[in-house]
């Protein structure tokens, strides 16, 4: 305190008017003093600590939130695109739909002139009727031929047996006739010898005329009997020849009848051929009727008509695309999200997802369905070739299919190609 008493007070600076200025501490010193006073306050220190804790907790939860999902803006609504094309050629008579019109499955979209196809159906029907008649006639011949051939076989076998029996009987009779000839010859010889003796006796008048006449009659009868027996033997020999001829004829007929199986197979083959021809004509009739039906082009699915290129009066050819139909129902739409390969570490089918649609600002719920089998670059027209000396690693995009949960889509508010931002919750 003593030193301070010896200090000589310096004169205060004068203003331009001669009045003294009020002296204030510098700004930095004032700020320092206020900061020191604030830091020396316990409440201030506690506030700093609490604020730091709040910031750390907020950063932690923000990190947890950002790490709990994967998102990408390289995504769009995807769906089926059904191409409608002509199946027959012809002149377009009527067009029943316009671009962007919603149609139900089975709706007639285009009508082609059916006149030529109606004529083709009538012609095919007539040809089929004729083939049916021929097949029916050929089928009737099968049982008739079967019965006829069976009768021929039976008759031929009976003829052979009869001829063989006739030959056997005739031979037996011939043998008997030969024995009778021998007997008749003996009788005739005896009778002729007796006649000679009786002739000598009658000449001597040792016997009566009556006895001689009886001897003559006996000789004549014996000669006649011998002649008759020989004639009968000749007849039996001829009968045997005739029976042998009949046997040869019956054998020939039997050999002919033995070809019945081949005849039956040929008859059945003709019947099958006629039936096959009828079936072929039936197929041609069915095809003609189908072609007539194809003159009315119907919608294969329900959806919106797009990219229509056909007009009334146009001649169309089979396979020519006329329009596209885009199904817009809930089960026909999904999201194709091209995530970076570094985002797929924890992504699995079934994980929940939120889909923000740019077109209407709505958010839909869904879940991961599957991951594509290759990166998007592999399906490009010119896939990359990495086997070069100047290779540069590029993070690839892998398509992930995300489907909407049931009941999320109301009406037909989404269209394939709309940009979306999906979030897949991986935690």
C-alpha cells in the first residue's frame, strides 16, 4: 500500500473541448472478466456439463438411427409389361381401347376381319365330316372281315377233313371191290367151265335142255357180275381221284384261309389309317376354329393400355406388337432398389422397409423379397471387362427387390418407373 501512495497520478487526457474523458477498461479485458465470472459460477459449469451430455446423447441416438437402415435414391417402382400381339394376319376392323385406358382381363381389344377364317372353318368342318365317314366305313369292315375269315378257315378245315374221310372210305370200298372182282372172276371162270361141260353133255344128250339153259344163264350172270364189279371198282378209283382233287382244293382253300391274320391286320391298318386321317382333319378343324377366335384379340391381364401402335384399317401380321398392358394391382408392382454392394452386408429377405414415393409424397410399408443374382452392370449391353492393366475398382450396384405389404397400395396410384427412396431397416 505504501508504493501506491508514492505514485504520482498522471493527468487525465483532455478532450477537444477541454473536458476530461471517462476512462473504461478495454473490450478484451471486459470479456475476459465476464467469462471468468461466468466460469467461476457453479451453475454455469453444471450447465456446460449437462449441455455436453445432451449433445453426446443426441449424437449417439442420431448415429444409432442412421446406422439402423440402408437407403438409396437409385430406385424405382417396377412391374410387369405385357405385350399384346396379333396371332393371325388380317385387316383391323375395330379398335375398342385407347391409350391409358384401364381394361379388365378378357376384354376384346382389337377385332380382325374374320371372313377368311370363317370360310376356312367351314371347309375344315366338311373335310372332317368326310374323313369321319371313311373311318366309320373302314371300322365296319373289321368285324365283317374277321367273321368272314374265321368262316373261311373253319370251312376250309372242314373241307380238308371231309376230303380226307372221303378218300379213306373210297379206298376201303375199292379194296372191297377188288376182292369182289376176284370172287366174280372165280365165279365167272367156274360158270364158263360149267357151261363148256354142259355144252358137251347137251350135245351127247346126257342132260336136259333145262339144265343146259341154267348153265348158260349162270355163265352169263357170272360174266355180268364180273363186269359190274370191275365197273364198280373203276368208279371207286374215279371217286378216289375226285376225293383227292377235293382234298387238294380244300388244302388250297385252307392255305388261303391261313392268310386271314394278315388280311385282318391289313383291314385293321386301313381302319386305323382312316381314323388317323379323321383325327388329322379334326386337328385342322380345331386350328381353323382357333384362328377364327384369334381374330378377336383379348386382354391377357387387367391393366392400363400403353404404347398402342395399331389403328383401324391396318393390316397386321402374326407376332406384330399392337400395344402393351401394364398391370397396376397391388400384387403386380414392386420396387427395384439398386443398393451399393457395401450396403448389403446385413440386408436379408424379410427385413421391413419404408418406401417414399416422389410422385405423391406418400410413404408405403414393405419388406425385402430377394436380391438379384448379379450386379446391374452384368446385364448391360456391354458388360465391363476388368481383366486389364488399368483396372480401377468401382463400387457396384446390386438390384434388390422390395415388395409392398398387403393393403398398402390403394387403387391404382402407382406406376412402373416412378422414382422412390426406400429405407430398409437392418436393425
